[in-house]
């Protein structure tokens, strides 16, 4: 039994595939399953898949940029006329020799050559769509996919006849954190509400900048774990340490990036989470039943983070704050209001749990395995 995964190369595309791969491994008889990943050549994806025992092979893949300037027009022409066709050709031969029984695509620019090549070879293709607004790759591949697993109840521009609502796959291990372990890892002082700030895998400059403007006030009553992003870590840490007294510094814990083990313990300890509005983050937060404040990435293609955020926010599980409205006072007031009211916090937590679909990865794995038995 052979399964090929493909996706765009970002954490939002790769981590759900990792979750499904783990469930497939748990559900399959020993030595009967071979898993492969075909996608853009990046170290992040390669490292994660190899750790899971998934064979990795890279292909060329081009992007269709939605912003318009002379450089992007030339890049689009180059990608559409050369890189994407070359990627399809390479993917065709790699799929031909692998001869998979099924392809599971997470979408993104890196998935398009693989799904087109798979369609030419008549390999059954399953898609997973994380967002309310599907990307171009899934819009195209959705025309010839067998089924489309969707995260949100209202997914745009995809045939409702093919949709199976499952949620976004999350790694089961992310739900097994311990506040005690978090206290040890981050040297938490305790006795105060814990605020966790995760700006996506790359951090978030705008969130960092706003946080630095309120950090003096915030560290008087709240203890914070803050994922700054690798490139911003030193600057944020240096500025924060200048602004804070020695006592306040004990309640602020900046980190460049949270690895899976660190993230699950930070999640477990958190009373309130501030995050971008990628589907993966939303479904992890919901599965944990944590109240949250979502700040959608304004540059995200097709405003998908904005639509994700409001789809989740209307359940009452999260506050949505757009970057255009992100001022220091307003930001801090939203945080303070939730953390100072057990009633509000409890209601948000309940709404999050009702929205959550923590078994999405297992459902997808089971569905694919049942399909292969036919």
C-alpha cells in the first residue's frame, strides 16, 4: 500500500499531513504501508517527514502571484511557462515509478504539479482544504479529486457534493502537554494568568511591536510566553529587557520558536492564547478548549485568515482583531477583559470545545484506508 502526500511547503500545509501520516501508521498493519512526500525542496518539510519515516522527493513548483508589479508579472510568466510544466513532468515520472495507490494533497503552490501529474496517471486524489477560502491549487485539483476533506462548515468555491467535513488535522500529541512541564521549561513564576503569544512559525513583527508598547503594564499582572520568530528574537528580547525591571523580567519569557514538545506544554499552561488565524492554529486552540484572540495575517492570499478568523469568532470562542484596528490600548484592553472575567473565559472555552474536531486526522486516515480496501 503506497500513499503520496503533497503540499505547499509551509507549516500550515505540512503539519496536517504529518498528523495524518501518524494516524495512518497507527491504523495500518506493520510493514504494509509505504508513505512518500513530493513537494517543494525545503529543509522544514524534509526534516519533519523524514522524522516520521516518510520518503521525501522534491519537485520544481511555481507560484501565481496575486500582487501586480513588473517583477511579479515576469516571475508569473516564468513560473507558468517553465517551472510549473517542468514540475508536472518531474512529478509524472516520480509518480510513475512510485506507483502510489492514492495521493493526499494539502494544497498550496507545491501541490499543483503533483495533483495534475496524478490526474494524468489516473491515480485517485484526495484533497484537504484548511481554509474557508480555498487556494488556487485546490480549486483546480478539486475538479478531479475523488473527495475533498474540509475544515470549516462553509467552504467557498468547491463542489458541495465532494465535501466531507472533518476539521483540520492536528497532531494528537499536541493535546498531551503538562502545565508542570511548562513551568520547568519556561521557568514560570506562577500565581498569575498565563498568556501565550504565537505569531505563526515565523513570528509576527506587527504583534511584536504592539506587545513591546504594553509590556511594562502587562507584566504587572500577567505572565507571558512569547514566540517572537527566529529573526526577531534578539531585537524583541533586548528591547523588552531594557523596558522591564528585574522583577518584571521574571514574568516575560520570549522564545524564538516553539518546537512541538515545547508548544504542547505552553498550550497546556496557557489561560489565553494570541495567534494568527491559520487553520492549524485555530483547530489546535479549539481542541484544547482555550479562549483566544486572533489577529489575521492581512497579506494572506484571498483573505483566507480573515475569513477563518470570523468563521471561528462568530461561535464565541475567540475575539477577532484586525491589524488595521491593532492599537496598544485596544489590544491590552481585550486581553485584560478576558483574563479578569472567569465568566467570559469559561464561555469562550466552552464554545471552543463545541467547535473542535480533534479526530480529523484519524477520520481522514480511516477513510483513505477503507477506500483502498475496495
